[in-house]
C-alpha cells in the first residue's frame, strides 16, 4: 500500500524513507559499486503495522520477500527493525531505515 492509498482509506501513517547512498548500515550496494535507490516504509501510526514498502536498490530481490513475510505475519515495524541481519547484506538497512520511526 502506498502512502496515498493508506490516506485515502482514512489511515494515519508514518513514513520511514532513506536513500541507499545515505544508509551507513548497508555496505552491500557500495561493495558492488551501485548505491542508487531508496528504501521506504509506510506504517500505520496507530498499530505500527507495515502497510507497504518501496525497495528500489541493487539486491532488492534479497529484501522483498523478507518484507512481504513480515507484512503477512503482521509484524510491527519495531519487530522488523530489531531483527539481526546477515552482514554484509542489504537487509541490514532495515534496522537503520525503520529506526527513523522512533
């Protein structure tokens, strides 16, 4: 679900977004020489459930199924944020991006 779709449904959302090139805890794209892209999460402000995500970066295929699983299991953004991810991998960025939500 996009931010606009959530708002059209009357949901209050919080957004966590960061450019890949600015994510310190995401070494993999820099190692392969392609730090382009963004990671964005749309989170329900009340329940903290992940409503949607945009993953546009090298190795996003590594991350998309993990995010989809978290959404299907109705994990909160904090539960996904607090996981320990393999190093070096693009999943490490989830800790830093979701930390923006507090």
